[in-house]
């Protein structure tokens, strides 16, 4: 029966069916061949990509290894800190500066126990005595930061030695000038003291001679202190001190000088402790030099104002007078050693003040005074962070009286 069915199918239809099957088989074979070619092509591309990736990975590993070698070989200390302020990475130079350094340790804890003080901007003094330069940057695309520190102790020592040699080279000129300047007040003091021994001297004249003798001796003391401070350079003894207290001490010294010429002295402080890290005697002498310079150039019955202000990164003391002012052409020259516009004086006072300010990481500048009258000296010192607090009695630093010495100290 099946044979009859097959025979019933026209021969032409069978031929057409076989032809279509042959065409489909041929197309399938072509597609399979194309697929094989495409697979081969993709395999080659994948192999090339894999080879390039492996090459890139090898190069990155090489660069990472090279970077690690360079990092370990750097003479500068490198410390990487994460967002949680914990040490993530550091090099051997950092271990030498900070022996307690370890991965995962709080950097604030390390700094608190190892850093003694900030000697200057971007400089740290460690408890070991080392002085290091300090640079900090945020990591790009990350919340951590990287710190670079370089031991510059020997550099600072050589700079101080060179500066000391330079100062000693001019000691001959200074000694000759100082001897001449001291001779005059010394002779005057001896003369005034000789009058004090007279029995017929009235109480009024005795007091006047005593005051003049004291002023001559203070003048000699100031000149000798200037010489010693200039020769000392930046070798200061740094201790925490309150500028408010320093200004109180300055007032006690300036008051008799101001009273003699009926000059009003205003000293305004801040209502919290103005802490700095410095040498008390050196800073007192530096401020004394500026204040005496203001007194020397102020008219009788004039006003001198010292105002302490709280800046962003430093304390700033303004010393304003009502004198003739300093010509702009001399703004830098007046801080050079032995420069003076007076017949008397060594020309060391302002040079010493500048050396003291710079030795404490600060600076000193001069400009036009209030309302374009007189001069204003700006004496800046870095703040000692973490030591400021409100004063116990702000009124003890302020006075509104109209006496010769008015002040906020």
C-alpha cells in the first residue's frame, strides 16, 4: 500500500523536494563554514586581547614593583592615611622618623606623641630633635591623604651656622658702634649719679636725676640686649606663653617712658589666652624695640596703640603711632642691620625684631598708620593650637581710664 502512495507522488514534486533539500543543505554547510571562520576570527581576537591584557597587566605589575622600589628608596618619609585617619601605607624612611609607625595605627596618635611643635609653616620639630619639612595632599578620587616629610635637621643646622658666621663677620663694626653708643648714656648716668650724692639737692631734682639715670641705664641695657639677641640668631628657647601676659610685662617697662613725654599708650588684648610657642625674653625684647621706635618718632602728647588680634593662622599685633611715618622706599631697608635715620642708635633694634619674628615662624611688616597718619607695624606669630581658653577675668586686661597709660592689659 505504501508503494502505491509513493508511486502516486509525481516525479516532478520529488525532484523539487530533493532540490530544495540540497539547497538547504548547501546553505547550512556555508553557514557552518562562516561560523567556523567567525569562531576562528573571534578566537584570534580574544587571544590578541588576552595577550594585550596580559602585557598590560605585566607592565602594571612592573610599574607597581618599580614604584614600590622607588618609594622604599626615597630619602623622604611617605605616609598614606585613609579616611579614618589610620595609616594605610608608609616607607622605610617614615619608619626611621616615626619608630612607632604601623599599618592601622591612628596618625593623630603618632603625631601627638612624636611631634614637639611647629617651628615654621610646613615644618615640624619632633621629640627626637629632628626638624622635618611637611607637605600634605588629598588623594585624587579618594578620601585619604598622602604626607611627605623630609628630614632637614642638618640643612637647618648648616643654615644657622652660616647665618651665625655672617653675624660674627659684622661684629667688629657693631662692637665699635656699640662702644660709642654705650659711652654716651654711661657718661650721662655717671653724671646724674654723681649729683645724687649731693646733700643740698632738692627732692624734686633728686627724683629727676634718678629718673634720667634710670633711663640711661635702660638704654644701655636695650642696646646690649639687641647685640646679644642679634648674635644669638634663631637659637631660641621655645616654651608655651600667653601674649596677653607678655603685653602686661611690656606695659610695665613702657609706662615710665611714655609718662615722661605725656604720651598715651593704649594696649588692647583678646578675651582668651593668646598662646604661642616662643622665647619670652626674645619676644619681649623684639616688641620693646618696636614700641620704643614708635615712642622715639611720636610727638609729645601723642598716642601709641598696641592691638592684639586673632588671625586665621596666627596672632597679629599692630603697633600704631602718630609720627611722620616710614617712606615706602624704606619699608624693607629699616629692618636691615645698622640702618638708622637717627644720629644716635645702632640700627639693630628693628633688625633684631625681624630676626626674632622669623625665628619663631612669624614675620614683621610696616605700613601706613590709621587714617593715613603715622606708621603701623604688624608683628605676626603662629598660634599654639589647643592651648587657648577664655581668660578668667577679661576686665583685668581692659581699662577705659584716661591716664597716661590706657590699656587692655
